[in-house]
C-alpha cells in the first residue's frame, strides 16, 4: 500500500513543528503516542481522501493538532464532547485522543461524508481513543445526538449563526460551545445576533494567525420573526 502513495504524503513529519505544538499545548506521553498514530494514519489516507489542505501537511501539529488541543484548557472538566462536521478529525479525534485518559471521557463525531466517517472510525480504532462516529447531516439529526453534553465543538463547518442553531437544542445547564472561527468572526457574530441572544467570549488562537475561539455557555432565540429565517433549508 505504501508504495502507491506519493512521496509528499509519506514523508517524515517535521520534528520542529511537533515540538512547537507541544510547547503550546502540552500533553502526556500516552496522548502524544495516540496523536502520532492518528497523524500517521491521516498521511496514508490523505492520498485517496482529501482530509486536510495539502499545503498544511508539513505543519500538521501546529496548524491542526495544537489548534484542537487548545480547547481542552477552555473546558478542563468536560468529558462528554460532541464535534460537528469532524471531517479529517480536527478537533474531534484530537479531543478523543486526550479523553482516552479519562474513564468517563467520550467524543461523538458527526460527519456526513461516508469516506471521512470511515476514516474517523479507523482513527478511533488505531489510537484506542474514546469516541463514536455518526454518519449524519447535522441539521437533520440533532434529535439523535447524545445528551447531556459538556461541550460542543466545530471547526470550519458552517456560519456561526447556523452552528448556534444546531447547538441550541443540545445545551443544558453547565454545558458550553467552543467554535473555532477565522478572521471574519466579528461579522459572523453580528449576523448571529440577529437570531440568537448570546454573550460570547472570544479567545485568540494560541496558534497565531487570525484564528479565534467563540465560547458560549447560554443560547436563547431572539423573540422576533427574524429568528425564523434559520430553517432547515439554511442548514447543511
């Protein structure tokens, strides 16, 4: 199998990239080993399934792993996680690798693409991480998602007002959402307040660039007809 893969995909990872990421977001040796196994698998599958942007392969640890791991510090007691649109496994698989250290830890990964869902299942198997993969569209299956949840996450999946709409029915006392967003976060927040009463906390990404984390611990619908515009037709 390896002989059919391109040299770029199977090339050795950059040790300095990993060292920089672990300096930003330290983990135990056991979690580090699980993450190594996950990234090895990702490089293999990348040849046949586009899991990450090819340009980011040399910086998997800093661009993707550390970006995901930083969520743990914002929800240190969270054990039951739900990740919308897990794709190549960021942040869902990374969080699941970390949750393997906790007997009560579990991550539900929601992915609508069958090939990516198959990859996520294999990643859980290879790493021994604690999680479940649901092959599902987010907007059409909210009622099927497990609850109660401690934390709901998403990265590069949908506009913020849609993500909030997906998360709202799943929120309970003590739970929170952590959505990884880019440089347009202020515009997305402005749009979201047309539909939702929220008091967001914004955290600048530890990995630099123009990334942000939107933290919410309460979501209420704006009592107006405008809120009705977020319908199933507006969802993924």
